[in-house]
């Protein structure tokens, strides 16, 4: 199976074809319906499967089943390539549509919203997430801006551990605050340098900061389990 070139028109349905409600993946009992996300066999067996969202299922008079799909792109497939903040399971929903044989579908997967993915306690092999839509020809993203965190001002990568400052509530990478990951995991409380300085200044001026809670809970960390 090969994708068409981005921007090219997917083949149109020919007369005699009929729409189907579902399709069962060969050799399995997994049923694919319109709207499902699927893993599709790439032409190079050494590469990971393509990921797509099924837009339409149809068969011809010989019962050959084809699917119209909307491709998800992996960061390394985009014009800008993979960047530091891109997660290992991150995908971009593209404007690239295609028609492929249903026989190239290898399995189903789930593409979560970024918010829902960030709440997962454990990430399975079939879990992915998407926070950007992507124009395959121009390389443009929607939205073109996202929230940034830490001193490095990078978007959140859900694969990285981060710690939250109890003062400003911003999130920090351990390395950006001169800390190892092991040290970050052992923290009971964390205040960033700026908040620590502000706290010291308030104390010098006779103002006391609110006492830290005696809770036994460790400082909150931000990372998905994989």
C-alpha cells in the first residue's frame, strides 16, 4: 500500500459500488466502521504502520472492499520534521485523503485528544494522540500556537516528566532547574527560583508566605506511563 501524493485527488467511486456500514479485518474479529481509526500496512515492512481515520467503506460487484481514509501524519513525515516537544505517540490529522484497499488494514487504534491522552494512567500500544491539524502541501498547522511551559518555553511533551511549582503553578523540566529525574521523583515540595526569590523578599519586608501544607503527598509530576 502506498499513499497518494499530498494534494492529489483520491480516486472517485465508480458506478456499481455500494456503501458498507462496516468491514471485518481479515483474520480477526475486529470490526471497522466509519469514523474508526486504523493501522494500515506500509509498503516498507521496516516502517511503522500508517494511521488513518476511515471516512467511507464501499465494495464493488466483485466484493472488493475499499476505504476512503483521512491520513494522520507522524511528526517525522511532516515538512518540519520531529521536534523536541513532539510525543512518541503524537500524530497530526492531515487534509490528505486517499482510497485504499481494506485488505491493507492491519488493526484498529485510538487517537485521543491531547487533553484525554494526558489523563491516561497507562498508554497502550494502540493509543495515540493528536493536538494539531496539518496541511500536507504547505506544512501549516492548526492551531499555530499552543501553551508553553518551563524556562525553555517549550510546549508540553507528555513523555517527559515535569514538576509543578507550588508558587507560580508553572511546570518545569528537571534539567531546566538543575535537577535530575531521580531527584525530581523524590521531591515533597518544589518552588522555582523566581518564586523562591520572591518569597525571600517578602520575608525580608516582614511579610510571611502561606505555610506549606503538611500533606504527605509528593509534589505533582506530569508524565504518562508507557
